[in-house]
């Protein structure tokens, strides 16, 4: 059996997983990196964004592309606005204390879950993508006459999956550019480096925290605890480490799932997390606390 086409297919499937995991994990890592708090309700914000996206797309009407684009714009803005409101009304009042923040975000987790179950329900409802054409994988051989090409394996992917990979790469590049090339990013990095010094220089730290918490929520996947694996392996608070870890886990998950089983992929990911915690607890790109 020719393995090449199947490896290519598995790599593409893993790249889709890696792209979405990277977005989710980068949001969590960004919040911790700047605010030094762990948002336990991080996954619930993603779920809330998905629910809002379905409502917008469902009630928009017309061509599926109109509802999809509207959801793509409105869902992150609404979720980000709710996250900013949660930060200003809850986290700010408890002064971002790490222990109390964990308890508060656990409470926020249950509130979001129960309100969603009461209004939306437990069943899955997909949002129709604006395009989803099948694309044959570029693996071909010469025909019998030695001149014509043909695709002997019949393996394919979809244009939507490729668009997801491209969109995730664009968003991650945008986050990197924001952190390194803008005034907002400079304020975030200053706050991350030394909160008290930032306050002394007149930086509105609480406003920066609200923006970071909102952006983190906007970047929010139902992949169990995989996004937590990303930040553990890459290093909590390290954006490059999180992206590299997402690529490693996402690609390995896709390849192992195709050739063996999804369960084995999750077992190996958990084993990798255990090895990192034993031999490099700060993560591959993290730094030890002084």
C-alpha cells in the first residue's frame, strides 16, 4: 500500500486540529501571560461564541455565506464584550487574586453552562459553511500512456478545512503583530513584565486587563483538555511555545488517529504532558520562576 497519500491526508487533518487548538490555547496563554490568572471558564467562552454564531447564522436568512460572515463578525465581538464585562464586574473586584480568580471563574463556568442549557439546549446544531467543495489531494501518477496524470487513490479534503488553516494562521500572525508592533501590545508587555512599575508610569493596568481578558475570550474548541495540554507543553504564558505545542499535538493527533486510533493519540498526548511536567515543568519555552 502506498502510504504517501494517507500521510498527506492525515497531515492536513492534523493541521486543522492544530490551527484551532492554537487559537484556543493562545487565548488562555495570553490571559495568563499578562494577567497572571488562570481562566477556568476559557472553554465556556468558546462554547458561548459557537452558540451565538449559530443564532446569528440561523436567524440571518438568505444565502449561508451572509449568516456565516455575520456570525464571524458578531460572535467574537459579543463574547469579547461579555468577557470584558465579567472582568470589570468580577475579577476586578477581587483584585485578580490567583486563588479567588480560580474560584470566581469556576462559578462563571457553571453560570455560562447552565444558562446555555436553559436557552439553547444540549443538542449540537452546525453552522453551514459558505463553501465546502471537495478538493482532490495532489497525489498523482502517470497514466498507462506515460503522458496523462490521474489520481489513483481518490483521497480528498475540503476547501473549508483549508480556509480554517489559513484563517487561523492569519489570526495568530495578527496577535503576534499586535503584541510586538502596536502601542496596545507594548502596554500589555509592560504590564506583564512588572505590574507595579506599569502603574507607576501611569499605564491603566485594569483597562489593559479588561482588553486582554476580552481578546482571550474572542480567540476561544471542544477538544476536551487538549488546549490545556498546549499551554503545559509550550509553557504557560508563552505564545510561541503554545503555537509550537499546538502544531506538535495537532499533527500527531491527526496522523495517529488516521493510522491507529483517536484514543491512542490522546494517550500519547497525555504521556507527553507527563514527561514535560517531570523533566521541564515550566514547559518547552517557559522560564523558571525566580
